[in-house]
């Protein structure tokens, strides 16, 4: 897959969006400054800013202002035209009570670990749990929509850490929350948010630091005032230093087992000596407590100096969102944030530190011992900063092709050879991957055991594909396809959680001109082949860094990275391969560009209903072979639809062997669809196959125009199902591991035994595991699938922008 999403973590990489030039074709207007009274926009009350380009489906209003102290703010009003109803007030009070009860019971945030959430996805007790999950999601979404939120981005980060105090920027991000002169209670802000259904967070990146919070609307102004004091007059209590150092250190300790963080620290160490990329941005007890004591450094004094020098209003961008009128929000922001000090000093600038990785140490092979038991290969290039090309997004175009999974792609060929399981290409847009000194382009491949043994061949395939792209040059047809997909998604985007939205926007305000605050990180504005070619021309074998992770390197790596203790070794790339890559090597005939994507929607017409409007879905077909429920969308009025079919068969629950064969069938069917359905996936059509308790569940959603194409593709693969022997063996082995991993976890085993007691005729996980161990064949699977298809009852639901007549065709296609 191409890397397209902003990747965030709470310590050293908040999101980083591309681009900062002013682009073309947009005239920047003068911002409203402090001398203009609120509401004097020359038009109607609470007028929005017409120059800020927003999605046609976005009901919110926007206004950009600059305060007298230089702080830039974007006001976002999702005011619906009426004051919050009593229902809203009541539900907020109920939520407050629930919050208080919950916090009294738990005494902690109760956030699960990644491991827990991954485990939670393994299996569901029943269809009812599935419904519970959906209800929880709906409740969470409904409650977050009532929230007001604010985020503030400061144009300074860990690149500005002093050399003798690594991690100081991150430490200060923690310390400013320790009370303020106006509200001196050390944890007063967190307590206030917890009481009123809110939350807060902060993150330190290379060149930016972001703070954000959300809270129930009626408490927003007070929360805003409390929060702003951290940027006006924080106490940074001396006594809290010891405790907060421990908090920073515990974050560092939690990050140490992460292979991605370890890889970043190792990679950063390859930069030139004078470059801030080599700094230890996390900070820990050693750098912030023990070493300063030995060197007689006054950390408290240095924190104060850092805050005074870098937390200046003219480096800050603020985004606030609430169900208030724009004039009200402007009045609050001016009243509260005008007190943030401006030190008048220039913002830190690192753009002169170009080519940080133009060193002999970079173009080598690094063998690394990972924490996880996985083989992985990462090929990385360091390019000049690409942020200024945000209107073209050259790296996004290249990553789209490198990360493609359809026929003719790198991954398609690697899968055929059974060398790779997954491939991600591009730039994650974090500060580590993209800043004012360089931009990274990387290709990360999860290898099989065989792929690890042939890793040079894998690298060679990637270089062949790169050479093909350089030879053929940028393709306007492909660029316009990506452009169309991104534009469709932006045009019909769903409203996001306010706290996430303002976090993205306040950062975009550091990067783009005003008119592109909402679009700069999402849309592809113009095709400029020369810009794409310039980036492509740098992605050559002689400029690449190779990093190979494998547990098999244990005992062979004698070097150790200073901060995370990563074991690694460095070697030159084998001579035969360097000679091959410097010459005019041939390209594999199996590699080619993706064909035209037939799943991209072009018809967004809203259908006229052909039956009476109903509040709930109604049954429109009922026969001995299946039934269909239908509801036309007349509320949201968007050209999207949702299809869900449950293909029920009595053969599944007949034996433990059948249950295992059913799991295998669904896994292999999903595998068989991966390549043909990939184009639908990138065109924002989603599908999911689930092995339900009594049958196969098919879920499909997205733009209705091409949704039947995807649905029919899935049904065709189901009807013509086949399993290659090597694929069967691979998934049978994988299933054995999955069952075993469930059995060795006490809570999973306990759950299985509990359901065994409660449910009539349930088959246990031990029986399923035994069935795999006893041995299964492709013939067993094909016999089971034949029986499954001969005894099927199909129950379907079609909801959205389809007529009832069109929805009946889905059931007809399944049954026929």
C-alpha cells in the first residue's frame, strides 16, 4: 500500500503534512487584525471566510484572524442555527455523571494496549457482540460530535533541543501543564476535563509541538481560558520536575521495544554530525536528571529559558471548533489568547542544513536484530525537502505506484514467488520523514523466510520497478486517476472527531497558505511532470540505504545503538549486485504500470425513490432461497450505499473439521480477492468478508456508482472458488498458529470454555486445533465448499443511494 495517512505518536512524531509554498492561482487576503472589532466583516452576522476552500459537504463555517501579538487562529463554527437544545444539555449532564462514576471506579484512563486491541479483533463471542461494538462506535461518534475542541501548534520542536539537554522540548511539553499563575492547581486542567467529559494530549515533533483538548460545549470557554494559561504564565513547579522526568522516562521505556522507533533512532544516527536528526529527541532520566546533576546544569532554569525563547505567539497557530457563532468564537479567542507573549525573535530555521545523509555511512547494508520475530527489508532514499511541492505531491504519486498491489506491481510479483507478505511505500509525513532539511522516500517489505534468503533479489525487483518509472516518465492518466479519487473523497468526506480535526488544521496552518488550510494535505492540485521526474531521478541504487531486520541476525551484530540498544552490523553491498545496478540492467517483463481503474465513481446522481419512504429497512423479497431488506437514504443525501449479505449454511456447525475448513475457505477467498479487488480498495470502495457463526458475511460500502462491480466480483470469486496447494498449506499453517495463540492466553481459553458451557452444541477451540493438527487436504476443502454452496440461504440488506429494484438485483446475483 502507498503510505498516505499522517502517522502520529505521542512523543517524537506528531503529524507532518507536505508543503509550504504559496502555490499558484490563489490570492492571499489580509487577515482580520486586532483593530477590527468582531462581527465587522461587512456582511451578515457570523460571516465565514470565502477564501478558505472547503468541501461542498462540509457544513461548518471558517474565519481566519491574526491577533495583535502575531498568533494566527482559525475559528470553526459548526453552529446549526439554534442554541443547544435541552436534550443536548441533559445528555451532557448524564455523560458528566457517567464520567465521574467511571473515574471513581477505574481511577485510570483505562486505555488498552495495542496488543489488547489486536487480540480483541481475533474473535467475537457472537453476532450480538458485533452489534455492541457498532453501537459503542455510534455512541462515541455522537458524543464526540457534541464536543468542542481546540489545538495549538508551535513552530518549534526537538530540533531546537540544546546539545547538553537532549529531550528538553519534549520535557517542556509535559511541564507546561503543571498549573499556571491564574489556575495554580498542578493537575487542575486534567481534573476539569475529566469532570466535563473531555480529554487532552500533546506531541513533540522535530520542528513542531502540538497541544489539543476537547470538552463538552457548555464548558468550552472556561476550558479554553485554563488551557491558554499554559502559554501565557505556566508555573512549571520546581517540585514537579522529578515526577515529570519519570513520566518522560516511562514513555521512553515504553517506546524501547518498538521496532519502528528503534529503526528511526538508528537511521537518525546516520546523519552528519552537525545535523539535529542525530539528537535524542525522546529524553529520559539519564539526559534530564542524572547527567545534568553531574554537569551541575539547572534544568528548571533551562526549562524557563526554553519556554521564554520558543513559546512565542508569532510561532503559534490555533484552531478552535465549537457549536458557537463565529463572532462568539472570535470574541473568546481575542479575549483569552491576546495575552500570549511575543518575544520578537526569529523562528528557528534549519533549512540551510541540506543533504544530511550525503555520507559514506548511508549507502550501506545494515543488518538489524528486531524485537518482533519478523523478517523485514527497508530501502530508503533521502531527498531534498519536498514540502514546497505540496500542490503536485510528487512522493504521493510515486508511492501510489510503488505500493500498488494489482497485476504488474512489485508486491504482486513478490507474492507469486512467495517472497513477501506486505509492502508499504512512500513518506509517512511525520517530522522524521519530512522536514525543512530533507524528505524520506522508503519502501518497507515484510518478507517470508524464503524472501529473507533472497533479499538481494527482492531489492533488485524494487530497483527494476524504479528504473521502469524513470524510463516511462510521469503518466498524466495515472496522476488524474489519483487526483479524481482524492477529490471524490474530499467532496463527500464525513465529519471527523473535532479534536482530531483541529489537531490536523493547526498544523496545516504552519505549512500552507490560508486558502489551502483544509485542502493542502489532501488534494493533488496540478500535474507537473518535471517536479515528479526530479524526485524520481534521485531514487537510484547508488543513493539507497538498505536495512534488513531478522531474528536470524542474533549473535552476528556486534554494534549497539546508544539510546535504544538496537543490535546491528554494517557491511558493503555485495560487489556483484553493485556492479549489476551500476550497469544497464534488464527489467522483468512481468512488471508494468496499473491498468485503468474501472472502480472510480463518476456518476454521483441521487436516485429517485421507487417506493414509499420508511423509517426502518423493510423486507422487499422473501423466498425459500433468500430474503432482502431495503432502505433508501433520504436523510444524508449522499451518493453512497451499504450492502450486507449473510450466506447461511447448516454444514458449517456439523463438525469441528467443518468449522476449520470454513475458516480456511474465508481466509483463502480473501487472499484470492486481494489482487483483483485492490483497484476497488484504492477507489474508496470497502469490502470485508467475515466467517460468522452460521455463515459467510459479505460487507460492501462506498460510492454506489461502481459498488455493484465490486459486489459481483466477490460473488464471482465465491462461485468459482479454487485453492492452490501452496496457498492452502500456507493458510493451514497460519490457522494452526492462530488457534494455538488463542489457547495459550488464559482469558481467551476462559472465554471459550464459558461459551462451551452456555451455548448448545458449541465446538471448542481445542477441537478446532486438533482438527488442523490431524491434517486437512485441498480435496477436503473443495468438498466442504461444494456442500456449503449447495445448501445456502441468503439474507441481505441494501441501504443508501439505490432504488428497491436495483437492490433486488444483488440478491438475484447471489442466488443465481
